[in-house]
C-alpha cells in the first residue's frame, strides 16, 4: 500500500482547525448565494481564486470578507454540519475547532446562542467524528472584550467548549495584555492555547509561555529562531500546533522544504500537524502529512508519531482517549496487513 493510502486510511486527530476556515467551498457558495454573490465571483472557481494571499495581513482581510457571509445562527448550524461531515470523510476521528464569537457581534449574534447553533450542526454528524470547541477571543478586540466573551462562553461550556485561544493580528497585538483573561480561563476550567510565532517572532511565543502560561502553542513556527525557546518547549513537553501549508500560503515560510517542523520534531518538541483553515488554503490533513513526507522526509513511523502527539495533547477525557486509542490501533493493524 502506498504511503498516501496509509495516511488517508489512518484515523487522524486535528487540534488546530478554525471552523470558519474549514467551510467546504460548495457550502460557502450557498451562503454567498443567500446573501448576494459579489459580481466578480461567478463560479466556485472564482471563489477558490479569492483564497490566494499576498501576505498574512491580506489573508486576515480575506478572512473578514468571508465571515461577512455568516450572519444568522442557522448559518452556523449549517456550516458546522458540513465541516463535520468533511472531517469524517477524511478519517478524522477527533478534532478541536476554533470559532470566533466576537467576529459576529456586528450581526447581533451572542456567544451563547452562537455556540448552541454550532453544536446543533455538529450533532447532525454525531458518531462520525467528535468535535470539541475552542473559543478564539481574537486579540484585535482587546482583553476587556475578551474577558466578557470568556464569561459568556463559560455559560455554555457544557456544549463541549474545552478551551480558549487568541488568533488575529499577532504582529500588532502581543500576548501579555491577555494574562488576566488566561488566569480566569484556567480558574473556570478551560484549557488554553495562543497563536504565537506565526506573524511574529520568538518573543511572541515566550510571551504566550511566560505571561499566559498556555497549555499549547498555536503555530509556533518561528520558535526555531531561538534555540533556548526550542529547548524550553521540548523540556516542558509543551505541544505545538504546527500548520505547515497554512504557513506556506500566508508567506510565513518560503517553502515547505524550509518549514521548521522537522527541526522542532527532531529537537524533541511535541509537534502536532494541523490544517488551520483548510478550505482557504486548499489543503487537508492528509495533504499535510503527504507534504511532510515529500518535502521533509517524514517516514510512516514518524507520521504515526505526529498523530500520537495529537492524541496525547488532545483536550478530552481519559475515556475518550482510550476510545480513540482503540480506533487508531485497530485501524493501523488492518491497513498494515
């Protein structure tokens, strides 16, 4: 069996996935039709071409444009169901999906009902894939609003909201002002991550580690620029949510062959592999693993080790981890015979 087929059939886990960036293009096309397609988008091909970026700030501009077509609670039920079905088709058995409540306050959508709407959509695919939620407080809005949204999300965390994070314009908004938000998040029982080392350098990662005391690092790409930071991540076994093709598409790295995931992995950092915004970057989790094999020499055993890292770093209970372990072991035994 080819490596590609092994990867496709392996039950996989993904820990850094943005719900709004994972909408299948045909589903997004339906939303554009609902609210009025721009005149320059006459086909899904035109829509796909919109997702090409000059740099990271341009990507954020396109992200905001696309989010303008999510305006009602039912839209989130719709996309959640379609995203979950797409994950199941990829043999992804567990995922943790970011969603950004603050981005939709302009449409009068409150975080609680938004979370309920997403969970209704995910429930339509129950039994196919388990999806826990992570609330992205989006650093651009500032810690005061982030704290308010945290408290509102706490009211519905029983709907499978397991953590918080801060995405957005990392290069303009450092992590340290969010220290109080993260302290309260821990007190309320949330796990924590922060986008760091993507659009900013190692200082951003240090800030997430020292000031925010995160459980995981989102991206962490530029951590490799500071050997002391790499050693710290490895020693603390602090998982990194690497997103290689995302970094290529937004210009964070010039090529996949030059992506630091190999250096981080070889240094003993607990690296996981993720797609970030797969439909905006024309990728899938299988594509990510195949790219690592093709461009950075990752072997089948190393790919399985990366998937094992995701299982170890997942924010789910022990019973769920045992269930996932059985799925992975049973499938691995079958596809290797």
